[in-house]
């Protein structure tokens, strides 16, 4: 146990030392391992972040075909009541990597997509994938089992997102709008290649759309890819990536005290035009959430190989898993032309690079409605203080135009 903590700490320290070149990994032994986590075991996303702002919010649980219990929150406008009034069209919000459903509620009520959609009368559903703090474990596995962490975005797409869409569709008896950010768009695009999932979806809005990752420019990420850090972590037997373990939190805190957190964010996401630096402490109360090492490994495979394909187990493993030497690709061409898509992407996004976005567009049969913002980085699409007027108003117009053409 002690050893595992030290190994994890060392890895985390290495991770940040690579970026900043100044953290002394030897000082880890001085850190207090007993520090309490801020989050109360009992609290829920509804009670912690959404209800305090006056929004009706209820907690739901969806069980995936492979046994994970996912938390979903249903949010409606401050004047509405889900129980009395029939709600507007359902929208499912799918967060990105190292995040969870809280990501859509971290700015003010006037700036955050989750609150804005609820205010505009949408029936807002908040997704949380397996492994995040708002998901509720597994029917038989414990988070301490290494099998619990044996998944990548492939399972998040084909099990988690598929199940959440199915859940919302069956409760509301309506087709669902899907909004994804970053990894949430990888999941959406992969899931939408399946016709049974498409049948439940009315349209999708993708923020920082990713399917190909061959042109990532983020220096910090590329350093880690070059170092094969993903494979190192797996070889060390670490299956869960958790920067909020006691030790992870302390390292993050000390880095953010000594350095500008924004510099670190920039080298991961690209320069964000409209990031509110005075809210960093608040953001860090919620982010980052855990993910699996295998997921990071799969994402790094995509960066190395430039493919949008299933997890690569190596030649022998692929034969066993898929019956082919190479992992099967997700074919963007099988997303039906009739499915309405909207995409927002930015000129300063170092993860969803414009070249990769264009590659995605070329393979799609449909012509998505596009919103390009030159000054936006990867996080702006979620946390920009101007996101409403720059991005969300346009997305909401898109949703409304679909509802109008469907009901006439
Ligand atoms: C936690 O939840 C349980 C069960 O709902 C309840 O009995 C208990 O009082 C709660 N504890 C706190 C500290 O809220
Ligand atoms: C940035 O965050 C601070 C602290 O929450 C808040 O007071 C301020 O209004 C925010 N700035 C903008 C432009 O929204």
C-alpha cells in the first residue's frame, strides 16, 4: 500500500517535473499523506453544485451492459418543475477527459452551458462516465480491482454513452440532442457510427471535435507521448490515473501555488483566450476526475498512429480480440448523412487541431454546421467567460431549428 502510493507519487511528480523542470521529486516524502479529500462521500452533483443555484435537479443511475453504474443528473429551469410541467427537448451533456458532469456548471449561471440550456427550457441530462467521482461503481467489481479500470474511450462510447442515450430516450420518450466536449466528441463520433444509437439521437453538437489526433500540437502532451509515458505507467502496474489522490492533490496545489496554472493549461490545451484565472481554485475543487491508464494509452496510440480505431492490443492480442492483425477502424462514413451535426472548433486548440478537424469533416458524409473561432483554445469551449455569446447561442439556434423542422 505504502509502496503503491510512493510509486504513484513519483509518477505524478515526474509528470509535472517534465513540464516545469523545477519540482523536486525527492520532496515527496515530506508531504502529508493523511490529508483529507475535500469532497464529502455523501454529496451528489445535484446537491453540491446545481441545486444551490436554485435549479431543480434529480439523480439517476444507468447500468451499462458490462455492469458499470453511471450517475446521471436531470436539470430543469428555475421556474419549471420536471414533475409537473412536460419538459422541453432532452439534451445529454457528455464531458471530456479527466472531467465529469460538473464541468458544465463551473462558471456563473449566465456563462455555463448546463445552466443556460436549463434556463432556455431544455430538459438537461448530465452524463458521467465510469471511473469519475459521480459514477457509482460496478455491480460486482470494486474500484480496487484492476479489472475495474480495464477500458478506454472505446467502452465509454459503445457502453457508457450508448446506455446514457438509451436511458434518457426511454425516460423522456423523445429523441435526444447530444452535446460533447473533447473526449465526449470522440465518444459521440464513435457511438454514432452505430445505427441503433443514431436512431435515438435527434442531432449532435460537438465542441472541439476529435476523431483523428495525428496533428496534436500541445508540447506537454507530445513530450509524454514521445516518452511513452502511457506504456510506462501500465508497465508499473498503475491502472487508475487519479490526480486527486492525497498525494496528487498536494502536488497540483504546490504547482499551482508556485506557478501559474494557466501556463500548464496552455501547454496542454493551447492558449485559451477567455479563461477566468480567478476561478482556478474553484475549478480544482472538481477537476480533475480519474480515468484509466488504458484510456490514456489508447489516446496516445491515436496520436502516434494518426488513426481513429479501436484499442490496439498488438498483433497477437488483436487476432484474439478482433480476429484481425490491426484493430478495426471507426468509419466516420457510416454516420448517416441525415443526422444533423454542429461543430465548434478553435484556432488556438492544441488538442483538436484544425488539420485533424478538417480530416474528420472530409470523412463525414454530411456537412455539419460549423462555428470556427480563431482565438479559442480547447478549454474556452467549456469555460470561456464569453462562451454564451460566442458559442452556445449558435448551438441553441441549431437545436431549435431542428425542433421546428421536425414538428411542422
Ligand atoms: C449520508 O447518507 C446516509 C444515507 O442517506 C444518511 O443516513 C447520513 O445521515 C448521511 N450523512 C451525512 C453526513 O450527510
Ligand atoms: C471570474 O471569476 C471571479 C471569481 O469567481 C468572478 O468574481 C468574476 O466575475 C469572473 N469574471 C468574469 C469575467 O466572469
